[in-house]
C-alpha cells in the first residue's frame, strides 16, 4: 500500500559530483562536492521548482546530511527565496552504504569482483555494505517519524536511497533486491509524490542510474 500523508513531497536527487564525473562509487561518502555540471543541474532544479511553486513557497526543507545534498539544496533554496539555514537533516536519507567498496572506481572494482551495476540500474550490495531491505527500513522509519510534517516539503537525497524511498511512498512491488524500488533518475531530477502517486517535476541531465 502507498504511504500517504497530507501535503506533497518533492523528492530530488543531488547534482553531479566529482565522484560521479570520475565514475567512482560514492555510497555514503559524506563530502564530495558538485562539479560545474552539478551546479548547473541544481540551478535547473531550482528554476523548475520556482516555476512550479513561485517565490517563498511554504515548504519544509529536508536533506541528507551529505555535502552534495546540502550544496544542491542551497542552490534550490536561493531560487525559491527560502532560508537554507532552516533545512533539517537526517542520516536515514543518506545513500546506500557501500562498505569497503566506497570510493573505488567502477572499472577497477568490476575487474575485481564482476558487475557492480545490476540490470535495472541498482548497485550490487558490497559484502560489508548495506542491503536494500535495510535501506527500506531506515527510509520507512524516517517517513513514519515525519508523517506529521505540515504541508509540502522538499527532500534532497541520493540515487539509490531515493529509488527505495519513492518505492515505499508509492507502494511499489517488492523487487528481487529485497525492497520496493522505482526506476532510477539522472542527477538533478525532482519528482512530486502526492497521495501515493508520483509525477515528474524536472528531469535532470546527469548520469543515471547511480
């Protein structure tokens, strides 16, 4: 069943980072800054949100505590004339934990252990990393704990964890990975979820899926 709450949720994937551009596994690495393309993507997200909601919309701002999510949100908030300092963060919004694979180059790791990106674009879980059912549990916990947030909110997070959270929010079928997931989106994408249904606000121009 879809998880429903009063108000709309705008869920965004952060802009391209230096790790994305160099094809390195980011996972839950905290601080990987946006590239020039990533900044442009965040600006496009901000303009799309401004076009949809106007200036100073009544939005609760949420983000993963990672630098790339907060940097993306800062740019969007500037477009919306909102105070970035009002953002609330939660570690449950971070990206899939990749354990000892985190930070390694995709090509290097693939040569060592085989394909890391699975059919459909999900990342293979590292032996000492996070499983998809664990992601589903943590994002579902965040959704439950924040269900009373008033009105609309904007949540900036990550490629894999947002796929799982969007799946939980819309009641997506259980995937073979062990969690409900929706299709991946490029960096710089924003969708809106209302009443358990998702619609596209802005399709980003970054790489997909991870």
